[in-house]
C-alpha cells in the first residue's frame, strides 16, 4: 500500500575492557562498561507524486570512562520530516525538510595519583542540555537534452541553529568536595544558499556547486561562583561574532574506454566551531582542555586527480590530493603540571593544559590506492593503502607547532579484506587494518605505536529469513595504543572480542 512503517530498537550491555593494561595499570583503572538503548519509528507515504517521510527517535547511553569515579551518560531524542517530489523528465521537482534534536550529557572526571592507585573527583558536568534544529528547501530540474547531454540542477537554501550550556562543579583541591560551580554556553547558527548541478554527455561528466553561508556565534557567557556562598568569581559575556564564507567545487570525469576513467576536482569548504569547542571545557585524567569563545570557522581548499579501472571483475583506483586547512581548530598545549593557570586552575603532575585555538594552517598531500578483484564467483579480495604528508604551520598564533604533524594523523594506513562464499549458506570474511605511528598531542611528544589488527566473521543462512553469525574482532589480541598520558602511560583500544548473533528478516 501507500504507507510504510518501520520500527527499530536497540539494547546493548557490555562489561567493557580496561584501557590501561599491564604493569602501568593500578586500582584507579576500571572497565569501559556500556549500557546503551535506543528506539525509532519511521513513517513513509505517498500522495500522487509527493513523498512524505517522518521519523522520531530516542536514545540513552551510560558508559564507564575507564577511571574510578568517572561515568558519562548521554541521552536525547530527535524528530525529522521531509516532503518531496522527484523531478520528472524535462520537469521540476522540489524538497522541504525540517529536523530537531534535543540532547543532554552528564560527565564526571577525576585527577589520577602518580602511581594510579587512586583518583580524586575533579569535575562534575552534571547537566549539559543542547538543542539543534534546521530546515532545507530546494527546487530541482532535469533537462534530458541540453548541449548534447543531460543537465540536472538544484537551487536551495538551508539553515542550522544550535544552543546549549554546561552546568558543572569543579575545583576540589583538598579532596573533601567541590568548591566552585560553572555555567557557560551560547548559540550558533549557519544559514546559506546554494546552486548545484551536473552535466553528462558522451564520455564526460561535469559536476559543480557554489554556496554562500553566513555564520554567527551569539549570546555566549561564562559564569563561575563559589558553592559555599554563591559569590561570583567570573562573569563574562562573549561578544557576538559573525561572517560570510563562499565555498565551491568543480569536478570532471572522462571515460577513456577499455575500463579506464580519469577524473579531477577542486573544492573548498568550511567548518564552524561547535558549542563544545566554544564553551565547554573538558578533562581526561590529569589533562585539561579549555574552551575558546573567540574561535572562527576553519576553511578548507583542495585539489585532487585520479585514474580508475573497472573491467572483468577487476577494479582499482589511484588518487593524488592536496588539502589546506586555514585557521585550523587545534587543541594547543599551554603548559604542564604541576602548576596553577588562570581560568583552568590547578593542573596535576603528569597533566597538561590545552586550549582550542585557530592555530595557523595544516597542509596535507598524499596518495591513495584502492583495488578489488573477483578471483572466482565465490572468492573476492579488496585492499587500500594511503600515504599522507601533513604539516602544521602555526604562524604567529602558535609558532611552537610549525613543522610538526597534526595529532592522531598516521602517515601510512592500509586495509585488506577477503570474502569467500563457500556455499549458498556459508560465507567467511577476513579484514585486516594497519596504521603507522601517530602522535597523541599537538607537540608530537606522545607517540602512539603503529599496529595491525585482523577481524574475522562467518555467516550461516539457516533459511531465507534467518542468519546465524559469529565474529571475532582483533583476532590476535593486538595492543592498539589510542592515547598516552604526560608520564607515558598508554591507553589501548578493545582487546580480542568475540560475538555471536541471530538475524531475523520478515
């Protein structure tokens, strides 16, 4: 019939794993346990040529944070609706969309003793409500015969609005209880208009777009006070900031025959600072990161070119690219503990103070190679490798970063996979991933070792509607470093994890 209803639900419970392992671990190190639940309903319908879709969802997730005395709870719900008509042959179409998301987060953090035997409460962000909403409207057109090819275009406008604040207790110098409270927050918005189109004719495809956006950060504030008396210690009102950004893209692809195709593209874009980056400080162990209400959007420009092949079950691609991010938003190290800093307060030994800043530019260029082959109707292989040379130029704002590599950006990464359909019912799969060493911080002082992991999966189709599956992630139980403290204690990703499941389709 004309109406379709989809209902989904999720419940996931895990005892988790301890991220700090081996001789470095102490009584302060606890599991990353998880209790997650979500539900959603979606309704799709049609009236003539007009399609309508509505969706509502809710979720809540409770996590252990890996240190005694810390937890995080995130919850929220969302509503969205869209109504549209697809363009007819040589005709018009249109689309209207609207959405809203309400969320909240409670997150506690602690300072850790030097021997990791104990923790002391350091911060309790007990309520961080946030709301985001937006809308989009577009007019679409398709012309089947334009300059010897087919033209499709869209013009439209969209807008996104966000507001939120953090409410927290902090400052616990004696371990007897929090001494101060903090409220901080504000609003952000981005609104823009755009035109987007593509033309296909013969062996050619051209695509491009142009948009103008206006961004604004407004109503920012930060208020700190003593819990005992309510005396105001800090009362700031951030100046409103706004600006306009023009972004564009242009790309071309040509079919060269024999399975080969060449392509090239140039593009630009931007990312405004989030409410978290503007207003919400956070803490991980003894490391503190301060917000910065003065952030402006980071902008991107780039070019790339590539060659691809697809014929007789063999596919490969090669791409060379260059990107530059200006006014990159980076967590910049300001100092190390033990020391007391303005606004942030006391930073313990082994910890550092960072602040989000527009820290100059990041230049990155590199090569990406991908490939896949169907060796037999039942056996296929795939793989990819990328090499990226990325360098920061901190300029006058952060000269100490000049010549360094961005945090969490490996130079080399590679994947490889195998899919083997042994029978109509049984399928086996292997997937390997490699990442070279990378740095956990902006100063490149905390090095994370490279690692190779292997995942395996088997699926058995019991009948047309029932599938039994068995999976093992990180099959060889490799230690994958994902973080490091100032005194060299590494945090690791998930160990070997086995799971079994049953999938029912009706």
